[in-house]
C-alpha cells in the first residue's frame, strides 16, 4: 500500500511541477512573440525604406541575391545593397521565429489543458497518503511525510535538470552544424583566394546561404535552452549564470554580408559561433554536476525511507 501511494504522490507532484513550468513557458513565449512581431514589422518597414522593390527581392533566392555582388571588390560593393541584404536576413529570421513561437504557444496550451487539475490532484493524493500513514502507524507520520515530500521534490528537480540538459545538447548540436557549414564556406573561400573562378565563389556563397538556415536553427535551440535555464532558476533552488542568447543571430548577421567577400571575416564568423559553443558546453558541465548532486541526495532519501518502512 505504501509503495502504491508513494508512486501516486510522485506522479502528482511531477504534474503540478509541469503545470507551473508550462505556465511560465507560455507566458514568456507570448511576451517574446509580441516582441518578435514588433521587430518583424519594424524590419519590414526598414526594408521598404531601403529598397522600394523589396517584393521583387523577396522572390529571389538568397544565393541569387549574392550573385549581385560577386566579382566586385569589397570597397566597390554598394552600401545600400549590404544594408538591404542584412536587413532581409534579420527579417526572415524574425518571421521564422514568430512562426515557431505561434506553434509553441498552441502546444503549451494543449499540454496545460491535459493537466489543468494537477494542483487539486496532488492535494488529494497527498491527503490520502497522510491519512493512511496516520491510521496504520502514527509514529511514522511525520518522518515518512518529510521523506516522501523531499523525494517528490527531487524527482521534479531532476526532471527539470533533464529538460535543461536536453535543451543544451540540442543547442550544442545545432551550433556544431552551423560551424561545419561555415567551415565548408571557409574552405571554399581559401580555394577562391588561390584559384578564383565563379564556381568556387558560387559554392562559397551557397554554403554561407546554408549557414543562415543553420544559424536560425541554432538561435531557436539557444532560445529554448535559455528558457529551460530560466525555468530551472524559478522552479528550483538551482542557479546557473544565464547569458543572453536571444541576440546571437542578429549579432552574427550584422557582419554576414561582408563576410561573404572577405576570407578573414568568414574566420571571424566561425570564431563567433565557436565562442557560443564553448559557452553552451560550459553550462552543460554545470548541469551535469547539479544532476549528480540531486541523484545522490535522492538515493539517500529513498534508502532511508525504505529503512524506516522495514523497521516499522
């Protein structure tokens, strides 16, 4: 009987924790959607002011746009062309982010609806368990209740740490993909310097076009990682230093157009992404340390609980 009620308490505590977590995530996603929507609209207005024929530019592929500057020296590239292309990159990133957030908000609402009675369910299970202990062994009531509550909290915290770790791994993987793509562009750029030719130049530009898509994926993964880190701090006693990952894509795209034409600027883009990779990996190490600490305490609580029940 004790074991069945213990498992029910753990499940109820986890659902209560998830409801609070998803509520926080939903609120942040709605706020971020509002910010990104405003940003998207501002960028669109900026595009119109920079280029009246922006609609025509939108119909062209990203790679095709870059062929408008192929063959020109860096000091001959029209400054307005660079501004239009850079702003267009940021606009497309904002559009993608808005679409992602709208889907995420719908998903959070769906999840919350499934466990909307989580708090009431938890209170019911906890009261049922407490009364059972009082009836069968009043002396154990306080001790077992404390252990069970701490066990349920540790499970919830471990679930949160798992979420953070998985989000961090996805971010690290997305950054690695972007690095590989930029490295490929760097290799073509090296070939272009020594041998030249439209084919090498075109391949370099295609790889940087691919990098823009990879950077969007990395930005999305970093945003989710940051949200999980914020959840960890708000829902548990754990605290990790949270960097601002949300401007990573904009920071990267600011020098992106010039990076296409100058080899050493491609190296700078690669360095930016490598620095972010190091930051994510350092945070993952800290999360692993926290997980091991929680698992050790959980093992101690479970062992002591079993001893008390056996000795009763």
